[in-house]
């Protein structure tokens, strides 16, 4: 893995840990890319940011709040009218997701 002295990363080892199969050409390319990324991060760590306040976004974010007003809902019959199939006039029938999980 990476150490402070050098930026050598063992991409093949990390791929093995992640159970990824990479061809040798990809390993070499990823090795170069990852080392370049770590070099860049090391450059950024040399910057003096002591006078900069941490932020979550590049621009200030503000919420636009609206009043939480209760409104009447739809009638049950009106909501169920859009369902493709209904079971016992209460449940919406959906396509089977798991094999063997039929509904009675």
C-alpha cells in the first residue's frame, strides 16, 4: 500500500482484495493513474489552509421553506383505480419478484 516515503501502490494486491479480475495492461495503467492521484493529493496537503473555513459546498446553500399545510388526500377507490390488479379490494397486485413467492 502507500507509505509517506513513496507513492507506490500495489494495484494488483488491492484488486485481489476487492476480488476484481484485471488484465495486465489494466493493472499497469491503473498503477500509473493511482500513483498520479496520490502525488496530487500529497501536493494538496502542502497548501496552507489554516485561514480557510471548511465548507460542505463551493457555494452557500440555503433552504427555501414552505408552510407545512395539511391538504385533503385522495379517496381509496380513486387511488386503487389506477392499479393494474387488486387483491381482496385492498391490496395492489404486483409482478412476482422472487421465484416461488406466489400469493394466494
